[in-house]
């Protein structure tokens, strides 16, 4: 697959982006079932890192959004990731936003999506996780949780608690997504009053779950790249206050500065890929300065090369995650980044 992606990409890019996404994952599943991945993909050598009490086989992970429902866990694990994060999952199933809702910008190596947390609901996802060989064999699997679109923002905390209750037992870690631009008002949860209330509620819920299951699961917070230094310092301080274990920086951007005049630049949604790289890295730098070494950061956003991965680590990240880079570069990007970050 590494050698063939350059050939396959033009064919995939002739398809609607969402259809190409689903077709690629379906074929990846087939390759995994037929035992072909070991022959097609060169997996990175072990390079373990320990973060929040978790041993990650290598520092390159899959970002949330690519496998929203946990339908492709074993196939994706076969590509050589050190860890997978699936979701965003919500308490109840929902269709997401109307199609078309994903747009490629090849010239900028960017993607705009307004999927809107389309998923089958958290219970269906948990059942798939339990059936996966990756989970059964102890693979590092994060669950990214969010609120349903129909839930008023003032009641968002109840959705996050419901989702946390459902995933707690099976998750290596849990990510609280408060930064997608594709669910109305969701980003308002990054403001001081609402974030303090949400994190306080989750802290209490996690303690109850920790007592119930006899395990303290790490809780990560995923934030936007569009926040200023004051906002980021506030998030850093509240994360420390309420026991958040790591910050994932960052989600997609609502800025269009890097793609002005390009086809689809007017489309609503979150912009990912190369156009968000510098903003994401800057967020990491600001957080690192505020947090010092008191809270780790996971870097994601615009990583399309080993050099980009190194940039995130130099800014202060401890691990990285990929998504849009895989669309433009293919599975070889995983090993390239792993090699670049090898200790």
C-alpha cells in the first residue's frame, strides 16, 4: 500500500471525498482480513513512550475523526500506529450534517469538513471496540466523546457524562472534544464559565467511575487552534485545576486566511491539513510555556512529513496524531514520522 498510494490517490481524488474515504476504509478492511497488510505496509520499529501511565508502542497515533464509529480498528492498527483514537461518539446516534460535507483543497493540501459528529451512538461503538482484536490484545485505544447536536449547550455536560459512563471501562484514555466547529455552539464550552462547569462535572463523574471500576482513566481535552494566548492560558490553568491529564492541540480551524480564493474556500466547516500546521504549532508553544512540564501535550494539525512531526515535538508535544496527512501522503507517512521522532 505504501508503494501503490501514489497510483491510487488520483483515482480516489476523482471521487467525492466522503465516498473515497469510505471506499478506502472498506478496502483496508479487506486487506486486513486477507492478511495482506503485513506485505503491503512497513510498520515502524518499536519506540515506546510513556504518557499518563500508558505505554505507547511508538509516538505516532491516529487522530479522531477518521474512524468515527470504531468500524475499522483492526485494519487501521495494521498500518503501524502506536495508538488509535476513535470517535467523536455521542450518546445517541445521529446522521450529522447534510451532504456534501467534505471538500478537498489539493493545492493547499487541506480538507474542509462539516461532518457534524455523524455516528451510530456510543453503545454501538463500544460493542465494536470489544469485538476488535486490537482492543482484546491490549492496544492503546482512545475514545473521543462529544455532545449530540440536539442537546442544548447548557446541558452539554450531561451528554459528556453519559458518553464517559459508556466508554470508561474499555478506553485507554478518554478525549473530551469541545472544539469541533461543526456542532452549533460547541466551541462556547472553551469559555471560562462553561469550561469550569464542564470540567468540574467530569471530574466528579470520573472519580465515581474510578471507584466503580478500580481504574483511573486519563482524561484528555481537545481544543481549537483559533484561541488567543489569554484563552489558552485559561484552558491550561483550568486543566491543571480539574485534573485533566493531557491536552490535544489542535482540532480544525475556522480561519480561511491560508486558502483565500481557492475552490471550496467559502465552504463552512473545519479546515485541516497543511493550512492549520503553523496555528496548531503555535498553540502548542503557548501551552508549553504556561504548563511547563506539569501536563503533556499531544500535537495534531498539518503533519504531512517527518519534519512536521519534529516541529510539533520541538514546540512541546510528547506524542503526535495524523489524519489529513494520510489523505495526501498515504500510510507511508506513519513510518516517516515514526523514523523522524525515533529516540
